[in-house]
C-alpha cells in the first residue's frame, strides 16, 4: 500500500508526501474504527453492558485510560483482558502506520544529504 521511493531515487514532491500522510491517517482511522467496533461489541454482548457504556469502556481502554466499569462475568473479564492487550498492540501499530511516511522521508533526505557530501 505504501510504496516508498528507493534510496537511489529523488525525494518525492511535498504534494505526494502529503498524500502519503493522508493515506496513513486514513488507515489509522480504519484501525481505530475497527478496534472500537470490536470493543463495543465485546463489551455489549460478552460483558452485558448497555451500548453507551460499552462504547465508553472501549474508548477508555483503547486510549490507555483504563476501564470505567468492572467486568461482571468471567467471560467479560477474559474479554477485557484480551481487549486491553490487543489495544496496546493496536496503539503501537497506529503510531507506526502514521509515522512511517514522515520517518521514511526524513531518513531518505538524510541519506541524500550524505551522498551529496561524499561526492564533494
């Protein structure tokens, strides 16, 4: 999906870079939406919370704030455990997807600058 230029190729235009950042932001939003939907469904069906409380708990866990309501059943406790573990991995994945174009551009520019210095 994100095909970056090779180190031998020139740096892409700012417009193309901003488009890459927009796509990365879109992918990040999809990860957030999917993770939130999974959490809401799990808290509603497994932990038997009302929809609004399920949304609140899912958002709190996904953002790293912690649960708002204690799980009511053994299955709810297991779901909350695995959703919290998943949320940590999802957060790291979102950061990686969002930052990949910017980090690649910075490293590519640094590499181009080093090559220019070596030619002098």
